[in-house]
């Protein structure tokens, strides 16, 4: 994720530097001899990966980068030309198309083959097929970590034990073998200690949106804020520093009574406070965001910023129980929670963040998020009495972002909120 | 070229007619009758692709396989729950629920096949709070010894849930008896498949399909007997063999194509000699052991000796996709037809890998998509017909 271009605060520059540094480390791995793991965002084991001195390459992040840089459309076509169905997840196709076209990273250099695919299978079935598909080409070892789903809305001892067993008996020995580095639990603990610090600050930032005016946009801004902690940086002093800077900036904004920074400067008026469910569209991210701030709509809470961990529900990486804590982390990610839990969480956001409505951005690609969202919207409307709205886009396939439709939808939604308010104040 | 339909006087005809009736009946009258026949009986539904039905049976319950509502039911409510880019089976299944057609079902199991079925389990919890709903997180880690404990405990929890639902104790003894009943059923199911592969003109796939569907709604003992009766009847009549092309059908493990699609493939000059319909009937390959801990035996069978499918992770690249080549070889097939429900991530993401394995050994294949309510069969017929013809043409010396 690249930081917004108009106003650059210290945290933004810091993040930009971190991302560029990671891509440089990845693309120069053949020269430096460093080994690399590829893994997915939800439930990722970044602290463990770093314990083995491995670099971390996250294919979803590459897809997002390619979406924002308008490359994903071609990549998807490339994958479809090679025989992949137009119906399936476009992150997968963007990744496969990128590989077919030389696997060029944002720094213009090719990404080397990963040394291991760490399939921490959390919250989405497609991950499994995705790594089976890339394994066809990389032919490198794959390590499965099956993270059970919270089908009954809770984490059981059996689930935790299963994950810890896989970590101890399979994941760790295999990573030792790939990296040639012996497992050092104290090193893992140190990273986890660092993670927890950053997590505290992230939660503070996300919860700052309870204020009026909200100093942040918890969706469009939020996707930048989660960048380091959801990816290759959680557990590093860099990430801790990033969140320290970010928090200080937001504290300052609150003190000055400012709203969020947008690509066009400070957001002035906040007419609508929204909770958003579902990932954003990346190919027209700026245009999409503009449709909100132009209308004075600020997102005060979002579920997407919880796909890589539900820290606001209290989870922190715990160095005292490292493996159990990694298990808890993976089990708790947003899409690993069942639908009733997701509805409860959105309801809680609606209330605690005093939102005017729930907006669902339903992603064509993503069954994990999308299957069931219409039901979720109805439940929230029923429970809160606040209006919901439903728009449909895609993550990285530009063919499925219809700006005119989305804009129309949003405008009528804002009118609906206005109308509800009028009725409420007349009553 | 076409599959010879059974004449009305054929000895298999009444058996298939009964299966057709069960298939057409979206009120599940047979299951309702079974339930009403004795007070306290419970019916537990399950979705594709695998559920340990032995546990339900051991609890004295009827496992009822639900594979959507097919092509006849008009989906009115279900569409309000699902976006257009999601497959059809969850919406028609919801339609069955909302319209009261499943009001006699006391519990519902949602196996971890994909995120759509997974999320449907949550919808079911919200919409039908009185129903016992359980998500079955079948293990995906197939490294030996890694998942047995987890899956045994998951089944233990299911056993407790079912015991509570039925007010019964599910003893190990009862479980062993149930395993024996299903072992027998699986043997006969495989016998039917082997018979069809050996003499496909004797066993039209539309008939075999209906026989297998009946296994989702009938008590297992009755289904086993039905299959035996059918085998005896089929063997007793001689149908004319044709020079059809032998194909394997793959991708049909969840949302079902209309029966007309299977018939269209046959009418186009293909003998379907293997498929992945109703995998639950034969998911476990050998007999599940009877001695020892029954849940451990079920777990071991699942983890070590079960069918390969898109819904399962394959840890070994060298083995990935081998199953489709094996299915071709084992059944003397000449080609593969991939059919997948529209928007089905598991089937559609698996397909390119399977195609690659077939290309490596020069097995021809074609592919298309369907929905359970697809109406137009002509394109399928044409495509399958051209495929069958071209195989015949190129195989002629
Ligand atoms: S289906 Fe959704 S969660 Fe899964 S890989 Fe695609 S975008 Fe990610
Ligand atoms: S048809 Fe495919 S995507 Fe739809 S529920 Fe079945 S397995 Fe899942």
C-alpha cells in the first residue's frame, strides 16, 4: 500500500519506506542469499517467519499493489487466457498473471521464487487452491497450517491444541529445514512483545473514530493503518515506531479538532458516520474514496481492518504463551468468525461508534466475505433501526467497478439517511 | 448414438421410477414418513461433500443429504439472500428452508467444503434458531498423525450434540454396527460403479445417478437393498452395447446439474464411466475397521483412505491431480468432461491443475459450466457430441 500523495505525514513516509525496503529485500534475495516464505494475510505467522530469518512475501499485498497501480486488469486477463475461469477470485488470477508476466515487484525487479509456501489456511477456502496453483510453478515445499473455523462462534481447546500441534510438529520443523536456522523461542517471544506494543497503538488509533468529529477514516484511511501490522512488519521495531508516530499524529488531529486526511487534504464536514463491511475496491480506490469525502461521509469502523486480527476485541500477541497465542490470533481473524459473530461485531460497531448506517461493499471475488452479506445487512437493520446499503464491486478486477452505479447508490443512500434523520427529529 | 433408455417393461424400471419419485419430491415425504413412523425419531440434514453419517445412524437418526432444490423449484426468497455472483445451491437450499420444506429436519450439518456452505451454516443458525446446526470442520492437514486427534474430538463433540438432540446415548457398540451398515453400503455402491464401468450400456448414468441420490434420503439398509435389487435386475436384462465414447465426468460434487444434462451427455454418444456425484456415498474407500475405537477408525479412514476431490488439500505436488488420471485409466475412459457449477471456486480452481495432468498423458478433455436450473441442454449436447466424435475419429487406426 502506498501512502496518500497530497499530504505526507511522518507515519506515511515511514510506511512507504518500510514497504519499499521489504520489496528491495525480496527482490535482492538471490544476491543476499536470504530465504523467503510466501504466506497469506489472515492468520499470518510473521513473528514465526522472522524467527527463522525468512523474508515474508504476501501475495494478497502484491495483488493490492497491482490493483492500485492499474496492472491487475492485464494480469487477470493473462490468467484467464491461460484457462482460469472468469468466475473465480481475482486475487488468485492477478497473482498468476503477475507470475506469467515475469513476477515484477513494484520496484521494477523480479520477485524470486519463494523457498516455502506457508499455507496458514485461515478464514478462506480459496487460499488452499491458490497455493496449490502457484506450487505448480514454484515447485517448492508447502507447509499446511489448518486453522479451524469458529463454526459455533467460539474457540475450543480442541482447535487450539490442533494448531499448536501442527506448529510444533510440522510448521516449525519444516521452517527449520528450509531456513537452516534452529528454532529459538526467545527470539519469537521478543518479536511477539514488539507486536503487542504496536497492537496497543493500532487499537487506540482505530478507536479514535469514536470521537466526533472522527480524526480518522477507518476504512479508506484504515487500510493504510493496518498495512504494517497485517503484513511483513508485525513484530519489528519499525512497526512499533510506525504506530507510535501514527498515534501521535492522530492525537494531534484530535487536539486540533481535525477530521481525517484525504488525498485532497483535510476532510472538513462530517455529515454521515458509517460502518463498512467488506474489502475495498483497489483499482479505483481514490475515486471510490472521493465519493465518500465529497459527500461528507466518514467511515468510523470497518470489518476489513480486522481480517488480519481482531485486536480491538482485546487480542494481543502474548510472549508468555507464544504458540498458543499464535493459535488464538489465527482463530480470531474476522473471516474466521461465523456469521452470527460477524453480525454481533457490526452491531457493536454501529452502537459504539454512533454510526448512521451500515454500508456493505460486496466483492464479487470473495465468497468468504460476501456469501451471506445480504442477510447480515438485514439483521443489522433489524437490530439497530439504521439503514443499510449494498454496493457491488471487485477487489482488483477493473471490469467490476462501475463508478456511475456506485455513485448513484451512495447518493441515494445518503439521502435515505437524511430522510431518516428528518423523520426522527420530527417525531 | 444414444444411451438405450430402459423400456417400461424392463426389470430395472420400477426401481428407477421409485428413485425418480424420491428425487422429484422436494417435500421429502419419504423422510417425513420415516420420522412419523415412530415417536421421537429425528432427521438430520447434511450438505456435500462428506459427513460421517455413521454417527447419525448410531443415534437412531435419519441422515438426509440435501443437494439444493434442483431445477424445478422456483427460487423466490433465496435470491434475496444471495448476490448474483454466488452459485445457486445455497439459495435454493434456503428456499427449501424458508418455504417449510425442511421443517421436519431437527439438525443440519454443514461440512467444510467451501466458504459458501460455511457461511450458510451461520445463516441457518440465524434463521432457524431451533435447529441443531453444526459446522463440520473436516481436517485439511493430511500429514500422518497430525489431524486424527482433532477430528476424533470434533466427531466426539458431534456425538455429544446428537445425543443431546435425540435424548439418546450413542454407544461404541451402536457406532460399530452403523459403520458395518455403511461399509456394506459403500461396497455395493462401488459394485454399481464397477458394473457401470464394465458394461456401461447396461447402466445408464442417469439411472445410476438416481440410484445414488436415493442414498441421500433413504435409510442406509434400504438403500443397500435397493442397489442390490437394481444390480440383479440390470444383470438380468441385456441391452444393446453401442460404440459410445467412455468419459469421466468431474466437478459435479456439490451443486447438481439438471438430470437433463446427464442425459444430454449420454445422448451425445458418451458413456459416463466415472464421476464425482454424491461422493458421500463412497468417500471412504476401503472398509472402515470395526474393532477398536470407532471414531478413531472413522478418522483414520478419512485421513488415510478417502477420495480425492477439489475440496481436499493435497500436500504432495507429485500426487496432485493423479486421481483424475487414475480414474481415466481404471475405468478405461477415453476422455474427461469437466462440468462445474458457475461461480464454484473449488471446482473451477481445481480444473486447470487436472487439465494439466491430463494433457501430460494426452487424455482429451472439454469443460463447461452449469447451474442447477440450466434450461438449455442443446449446447451441452453439441459440445459433448463433437467431443465424442472427435475422440472416435482420432482413435480410429
Ligand atoms: S476469496 Fe476472498 S479471502 Fe479468499 S483469497 Fe480471494 S479475496 Fe482473499
Ligand atoms: S457449488 Fe461450489 S461454491 Fe457453491 S457451495 Fe458448492 S462447492 Fe461451494
